[in-house]
């Protein structure tokens, strides 16, 4: 069975993500290493780092995946934006190294009108410079995107072009977001579409470099370019698409992480994790799913 988990809040300190993850039965987690809405962050204190490592060991939650701030745009043609983005990415990498986090998930960024090729070249140059300056142990995990606006990364070819232009291309790995891929036009709803998607991924990027998944159903239709996450089985991908993925023996040990909507009590995460585990076992029907969410609504007063 894959390792299932969710993105966890770090309110109260980075180590608290483990406590939250343990409380809802996560086997893996994703977190921000700092405030996602700010460019900078104070250095991690030794006691924070020690607590993080202690809870990592105590909970057995592994691997830990970090996600870079959404402010970062290392594809920007505007020098002031690029410099702030590069500096922020450097901070994120330093924090990941300090915490021993193996992968930092990063959106390739947006070319904001400079053109796709110029944007991809800027990303490649930026990542090379990052590794030139830092020699980090953490690997950048480029994430496929939905293709909104001038965002890069909505085709596997975009990620391949970045790596081809890099001197440190061997340090780059990948994160596959189901909602983003589906919205970008990769069909996961049929056997043929699923097979074609991962055949293309393997040919262009290599399945051996696919280190983690974001599991999100899609509010938008196939090729809609709409980055709107919803709960597993309640969107346009549906239960069938996720059943194919979680039962795929190639990904039997992969971390699969929810980024679906939730409130502070994380009840939605608990239910989505239950759905994923039932799909592995093969005993979940559409009727079951409706019943589970109907009970959820009665117990919480919240509509999914």
C-alpha cells in the first residue's frame, strides 16, 4: 500500500506537523518550513530542530515532504521579483537541509509574458545557480501544474526542457499532482488515458524520478486548466482514476499526499484518507462514498 498522508499546518512550530499528522493517521506528511505568505523567515532555533527530529522518530511518519512558498517565481523576467524569489528559495532549501527533508516541491513559475522558452531557460539557470551556491542535500521536486495563465509546467515536456538545460539536472525530481495533471489534459479516468499518461511521463521524465504525489480530485473538467481541488471521488477524476493510481504496483511505496480542502479539525482529511485506503482494498462504491459524506455532513454541519 502506498504511504498516505496530507499537508499539515506548522502553526506553533515546524514539529507540530508530526503531532497533527499522527492524530489523523498519516504515514507521510507535507509541510511548509516557514510562513507561506512571507518571503523571509528567522533562522530555525536548535530546540525547534531537535524537536522536529525527535517527533520524526517517535511518530514514524516518513518521508516528510516540504512545499515551497507560492510567492516564489524563479521564471520571472522582472529582476526584482526574480531576486526575491531566488533568495526565498535559498532560505527554503537551507531550512530543508537543516531539518533533513529530502524533497522540496516547487512550482516552476510563470513567464508573465516573456514566453515559454524564455521562462523555462530562466528556471533552469536559477536552479543551477541555486546548487552552485549551496551544494544542498535536498532535491527540488518540480511539480506539474494546471496551465493557468502564463504558468509553466503544464506539459511533461516543460519539465524535461528545464532539466535538459541544467548542469545539475540529476538533482531534480518530480511531484505529480492529480488535479493539475487532469486539468492540464492528462486523462486519468480511463485505462487507456491512465496508461498513456504514465507512459509519457516515463519516456520524458522517468518514473524512477517521480518521488511523490499530490492526491486531489478536480472541480474542473479535463484540460480545463482550472486549479481547483476537491475531495477524492467527488470531482471530475472520480473514484476510478484514484483506484488506478493507488493500486498501481509501480507506486506501491510512494508517498501520496492530500491537498484537499479542510477545516482546523482535519475531519475532511480523515475521511479522504479512509477513502484512499478503501480504494486500495477495492471495496468502495459510489454509494458508500455518498453515505460517508452524508454522515460527515450530519456530524460536522459542513458540506463537502
